[in-house]
């Protein structure tokens, strides 16, 4: 059984993205830049699909890239997220309203995509840390996503993102320092579990957890996401959040590399995730501003991923990994439709009454409704198996806490329907009349996204297979944490 | 023909019709009214033939139940989600009833909604409902039952908001959705509890005999816990006290949807759930008594409030509620066959009444004409035996629908919303503290400042 890819798919995918970012940056015309960006992202998607396909053929093993120093790897954990994120980035680039797209904006999306893909595929902690930091770089500079008279990323959000990167850096350094074996490769290896619960490892775990805590926007650090969604560039921020690098850090580093510490501490992170989900779902009941509602919905549903990871059993972890896919696709649909509507109306939507947009834009209404309901576990969508697994996993381990999960889902479902009703139902106002429905490019991309959720819901076994395999492997670290486990095979 | 294929076809036909209509519209093709009507008619005609064939086939073979295992939907370690269809003496009559009534309502709606802007939407949702209700009645496990259950609830809510140009139907739809989702928590947690206690949710593993047998593999306190959770879910769907406030609000939808949902099928889904879980209820005296008491209270509430209703559809809704209360009592007393017959009879009669409701005045005049003059006055009720002050008080109580909604609003909804508002207010202040006022608030402040400047200028002029 070969443990190397036939071709460096991922390196090529990442490099194409970065090269396109550099080329697009200098282009004078937005439309040409857009075509280049779409071409580059489509090529990256094709390469990552090839990598995932090759990895899926070698069951139970991880494949490492040839030629370039074994930087990147693909296994059951990142087999789906890699092409999924590339597809999301491609979708966002196609769906982004032309009015908002500039060459610099596209360049930012390409950097964010390449960095996230590199983080997903990282085979060592150093690459993962650098890629994590690179994902936030476009949000720190004013030149990427800030368009004249448009919203800008709030400084508070920038501060929190930077802090999370610093915490990952410190955590990685402590982890390297706590390794007993010598050499750079062993120090930053992600294939070598660090047994025991020594002070250094506990500190490393602490800093990594704080990074996750900040990046995922867990209570009380959720304000940066609220501020970002309310005042920042919605689509790029959505893409950043939907990378779910916080959850990935837990699944890739905290669980397998620090199994003993994780066994003790992860349930606490899971409880914190549940608390955040419940709190944000509750305050969403009183919120009327659509952007803030979208932020609260996104935080609440994304927190379920941590609840599943903290459940310490394969069902819950698999549920979390499937839910990751659902949240990423469904939230992107919601944000894309909302941005389209906001751009069409020409003003930020902060109305407290029904807008009645379904009359003139019924397709956008359907995309929004199905995407939103998939997010909260509508049957016939991928959200349903994800919710089932999460619920089953959590209730098995924590029966009392697990009961909160369906309550939070119920609250979030109500928020989705309320937001849908506010935007699309009711008597159409003056602004809503004559609003353009989904354009062909929007229609095709959003239909493809809906089909992913629907086909995944009708026949989920294909999309559940890889997360289930990853979950079984991760749960084995928690059931027998101290044993020396080879992550390579 | 293999009976298993027939059962799969019955469930899949409405689902495929929905998928074909929905996907084509989403991609930009709008089929004509006639095409939609014919496709729907074809779907339910085929389903009716398949149902008849299935029933006859089962009778000929002497089968009292048919189980179709379709493999595992997905699997993680030892947890397996079984995909299984099943019909037995409980579900087969309900499947036949569903196919028949959804088909009839579909035919009726072609003319009723002719040239309505929501024609296409209505038929899409009707087909999705058809799929959901058939799935609900034909699944072989509680896991999969959730799927049908939630689809029925969702289509119900979307059809209540059918006349989306008015705010009231939308608000009422939100209210109904909130009630449904609250009660559905019972079903979700109940199913997980079944996994916890019995390690399965398949009917064949949970119940030791085929319906209406009484044996269950659950025992002791677990029957009370699971029974209670299922009862909460059933109460929501069947509009039982205290979750009954949504039913009159649901009358905002078009008449055909009111007929099929609140006269015929959707409201009976709760009763079906209890009938299906009858062995669990039988094992717990407490739960049986609870079902009887809830049914009795609902029947009394329905008949009492229904007397003060001024419009036809709401009166019919309360009449349905009364009958549902009686069905719950029958289930509580263990009269399962009677309950099943009651469901079928009630669904047919109520559908007819709902569908005739728009032409009630016409019918009224026709009855007068047939009687050769005005009919005798009615209104001599037992209430007249009560003192006048009590009559007035009872009338007000009935008009406010037993103060149910008022009570729920004041003591449950309002405190939760107040808490949410306080927390949200704190969030906004905190956010403004760390990153300045929001764009909206800046605009409001600017607008206020503008008004203030204008006022100053006017004052200056006056001076």
C-alpha cells in the first residue's frame, strides 16, 4: 500500500491559488480579474478532488505528498473539507455581487483559500501554524476587502484574530519544546502522540484551546464575530469562519497529538460550546437586525461542532464532522443570498418589519429557506443525519447536557424561519417591488449547493463514510489515550 | 408484482413529483397550471392503484404486516440508522386514506387556486406533504418517523403563510412553527432515549407483537419517560391542551390546505404516534391516565370555545379539536381499533366540511329552499340554564379561547423574551463599548443630530 500521492495535488492547488492572488492583485479590470480567480479556484478544486479521490481509494491510511518535503497530507479527516472549502471559495467568488468585487478583494479571497487549504492539509505543526496566521492576513490590511463607502472589518475583530494566531504560535512552540525526541521534524510532527499530562503539554493544550476559543467565537469571545458580521465584509468573513479551523485544530492536533490532556479537557470545551450555542440562540430571539441574526445563527450552529468533538465518542465526533460540512455550505448559502438582497436593495437591511421580497425574488427565497432549514437539521438534507449523530453522541455521554441540544436546535430553527419571514414574507415594500430574482450564475451555484445538502441528506452514507472513519480513529485516542498509536497507518 | 416495490413506489411517487416540479422551477422553468395538475393527478392515481394492489396482495397472502428493509442509511461504529418501510393493520388504512384525501384535495385545488400567484407553490408543498405523511405512516422505526413528522410540520407552516402579502398569516405561521418545534423536542429526545434504553428504535425490536399487540422491550420507569416524551410530541401535532392555541391560527392558510392538514391528516399524526407507541403507554398506568385526562380537557375545551367562534373554518377547527380529544381518550382507554376507525371517519367527514366551507352560505340557502322556507331557530343550549352573569363570564372566556394563549404569552413567552432582550441589550452596549456605535446607530444618531440642527435653525429664524 503506497503512502505517497502519485502527484503533488495539494501543493499545486495551493500554489495556483497564491500565484493567481499575485496576478489578480495587479489587474486593472475587475471582470478580467474575476475570470482569472474563478479559473484558478476551479483548477484548485479539480486538483483537490483528485487528491481526495486518491486518498479515498486507500482506506484507513493517510497519503503524503511526494517531492516537496512531505508538507501536506490527506486522510479521512481532511478528505472532504479540502475540496469542500475550495468549492465554497469558488462559489463565493461566482456569487459575490459584481459591485463589490475588486481585484484586491479577489486576491484576498485567493490568499484566504490557499492558506486554509494549506492548514487543512498540513502534515506538521509549523505549516499549520503559518497557514493559520496567513488566513487572517487579508483581514488585517485595509487593501483587500475594504471598498469605498462599504463596511470594514472592525478593529476588535482584527485584534481577536491576531490573538488567536499568537496563541497557536505559543501553543505550537510549547508543544515542540515539550517533545522528548530531538530534531525539528519530531518537534513539529503531527504523527507523534505526546503521552502524559506534563506542565509543558498542559500549557501547550491551554494555548491551543484559547486559540480555538477565540477563533470559534465561544462565549464570551463571540463579540468579534458579531461585530465582524454586522460591520465587516460579510462574504469573506463568512468564508473565514466556515473554514472552521478552530475545530480542525482540535481534531488534527489536540485530540491525536495530546490525547491524555484532551481526554481530560475536551469535555469542558464541549460544555463551553453548548453554553455558547444556547446563549446565542437565546439572544437571537430578541435580535431584529438580519446581519446580527446571521452571526448569532452561525455562532450557535458552529458551536455544535465543538459539542460533538467534546462528546468523547465516535458518534458525536462523526456528527461534528458532518455538521461541519452542513454549517459551511448552509451558512454560505444564507450569506450569499443575504448579500445579493442587500446589494439589490442598495441599503443595509435593518428593518424591523416584513420586507416581502419573495414576491419579486421567489428563487432567492427558496434558496434561503432550504439552506437555513438544512442548517438546523431539516429531514432530507445532510443536516438531519448530522443532527441525529450529534444528538445521539452527546446524549450517550452527557444525558443531562444533551437534552439542551434539541432545545437549542429548536430555537435556531425558529430564528431561521423568523429571519426568512422578515426578509421574504409579508407585504412587499416599495424597495422590494421590481427586485431582480436570482441571476443565472447565482441560480446554478446555489442550486449546486442545495443539491449537495439534499443529495447528502437522501443518501448520506458517502458523505458520512470519511467523517465516520476519522471519528473512529479519533475516539480510539480517547478510549486508550496513553497507548502509542501510529497516526501514519 | 413484488409487494415491497409497491410500498416503496407509494412513498416515493409524491417525493419524485415534488423533486421534479421543484428542481425544474429552481433552474428557471415554470410549468403551466395544467401540467402541474396533471402530474399531481397522475401521481396520486398511481399511488391509489398501488395501495389497492398492495392491500389486496396482503389480504390474499394472509399477511398482517409487510416489512421492507432497505439497508443501513448510515453507520458510525456500532450506531446504525436503519432504513426500513413497514405497513401493518394500523398504517395501511392510514396510507390508503392519505393517498385518497391528498388526491381529492389536489383535484379540488386545481380550480380553487386557478390563476392564483401561489398555484405552483401550493402544489409543490402539497406533494412534499404527501411524501412526508406517507413516510410518517410507512416507516419501520421511530428514527425515520422523525423525518416524515418534521416534513409534515414544515409544509403545514409554509402553507399557513401561503398568503404571504399579509402580515397576519406570516405571524401566525411563526407562532405555529414555534409550537411545533417546542413539542418536537419530545420526539427527538424520546427517540434518543429509546436508543439509550432499548438500543433500537425499530418497531419490530421495540414491540414484541404486531399491532395492536401490547408487549414492549422497554420496562420500568423507561416506559414512563419515553411515553411522556412521545405524548408531548403528539400533543403538539394534535393541538391538545395546553398546546391547542395554534390550531385556530392555522386557519389563515388556503381552505384546501386547512382541509388536508387540520381536518384530515396532519392533526391525526399525533394520534397515530400514540397508537404506534401503544405498548409503551400500556406499560405505564401514569401515562395512560395522562392521555385520558389530556384528551378529556381538550374535548371540553374544543366544544366550549367552538361555540363562540364566529367563522366557519375556526368552528371546524375547534370541532376537530374536540374529536381529537375523544380519540386521545380512546387511546388512553386502550380502545385502539375504535380510535383507528374514529380517525378514518373523522378525517373524511372533516375534509368534506372544510372543502364545502367556502360555499357554506350557498349550501345554507339551498337547505332553506329544500325545506320550503326558513328553518326553525336554534340556540337553546344548556348554557341558558346558568345565571346570566356566569353566561357572560363564560362567553368572554370562550372568546379568549380559554385564556390559553394569554397564559402562555404572559407566563412563558414573555419572561423568556425579556431575558433574551436584556442579554441582547447588554451585548449591544458591550459591542459599542469595544468597537464604537454600529453603522445603523451612527445613522440614527446622525439623523437625530440633523433634526436637532434643523430645530435650532428654526428657532434662530423665529428669534
